[in-house]
């Protein structure tokens, strides 16, 4: 048997330790590899969990209700319409003719004006029984019994409303066709409101009268859909006065006369109303011509003027003297206008100084 020395034993021990260490390192590496694989799986598992969680969050965020139930398009549309209806601060008159608008809420309050059939109004304040509205220049209170609100008012407005074109320049031509070279029907002033028919390319067609359509440049008008508006008591009074004046001024038809008849009539006008305004001069001439037409007086100018007890200047020589030297031009103009049928006093047959009777007052005279 071979004998081993001490040095060899030490070398063998070192080799054994090295081998053992190498084997232990391999075991540790395997263990670490196992740990790494476990960690990777955990990360993958964690990613999957996060993805699922995010999906749940997205689903929850996309829901309209806490229970995840999604609101339908029909429900959203209904809700939108309800909100629009609540925001629609407009009312329509619910009357066959008209309703009083008062200065304060209450039947005893003074009347500020009227809302008429198909008139619309902006609601300023709505209370129990009464609503404060604004319609055109009219502001006041209307009983809720004569108004409709909300969706019903909106529907009615769409049915009865019309396009309105408001003039934005000092003088706008209403032309016969949609062309700058077309003829002109009339001029309209700044602020005047026209009934529009249709918006065209650069033009707006408007109603000139019940049978005529004209055209205005869209550059100089503002077009909007609107309803009729109420009127103040002053506006109503002004309109009534204009109607009465139109009736009084309506031509009553010409009466055949000779030149001398016109001159005699002008002389009477100068004697009776030489210092009065032209309307007063024409009124005196109209009284004479009304008598000629009436059937209750003579049927000629000379006979009416010279009838006993009717016109003192005609019987005391004044009319004859004025006719001889020639009446003034304004009296001749008034006489010819009266003969042609013009009048400022309708069918009045008498006149006198103011205070003598009730009637139409022009200057110092009252006509009745």
C-alpha cells in the first residue's frame, strides 16, 4: 500500500472543498432560478388582475346609474326636451280678441295696454295668478287665465309666427326684383319692420302689400322669426286717431264746376278762414261741397254759398270783392282740392267758432 504524505493530504482536502463549493453554488443558482420564475409568474398574474380591474373601472365609468344601467337615447332626449321646456321663458296670449295688460297684478290696476290674439310675450316674472310680461314696447301684468306657457306656447308660436325683417339703415330701397338694377317700389326707414317671405342669396323677399312682393338687400336687414306683439294704450290711441283721420280724408268724389265756381268758393274760404292753416281752409271748402252732394241743400256751389242765412260774407259783399281782385293761391288750392273731393272733416255740413258745438277742431273752427 502506497503511503501518502502530509502535503498530498492537504491538496486533496482543498480539491474536495472546491468541488463541494461548486456543487453548492449550482444548487443556489437553481433555487434563485426557481425564485425568479415564481416572481415572473406573480408579475404576469398581477398584470392580468390590473387589466381586469381597469376593465371594471371603465365599465363602471361608462354607466349613467350607480347600478351600471345605461341611459337610453330616448330617455336622454326626453330629459333634454324637459329641460328646454323649463328654460322656454315665453308665453302666448290665449284669447279670441284681446286681453288687458295692467301696470300691477290685479283687476283694479290701471291698464298699460293690450295683448291680442296670436301675440307672444317674454315672461319676466311668473307668480300665482298673474305674470309680468314684455311684448314690443308693452310691459305689464296679465292674468294667467289668458296665457299659455311652456311646450304649448312654443308649439303655438311656431304655428302663428312669421319672419320679420328689421331695417338697419337710414333709407332702404324695396326693389321689384332681387337685383340692384331692378326698379324701386318704395323706401323704408331705419327701424321699420317688414314681413319677410323668404331669405334668398343676398336678398330677402318682403311683402309690400297684400298682393305685392318686393326685395331688400340682406346686408341691411336683420331677419328673425317672431310673433305679433302687444300695444301700449298710447300706441292704440295713435292708431285709432290715424284711422279716423284716414276716414275724414277719404276722397268724396269730384263735382263738376266752372272756373268761376272755384273762384267763388276760394273767395268764401278766404273770407271765412284766410288766417287758418291749410287744413282749416280745405275744411271750409269741404263743408260747401258736402252740402252740394247732400241733397238737403242746393246742388251748385253758388246757390249753396248765397243761400239766405248761411254764409254772411257771401251776402254782405265780401266774397264778391275778394273774387274780383283774386283769392290767394292757398285758398285757390284749397277750393280746387275740395271740388276734387278732398276733405279733412269727413262729411261735416256745418262749422263755427270753437265752443259752438262738439266736433272736429281745426285751428279756430269746429266742424260738425
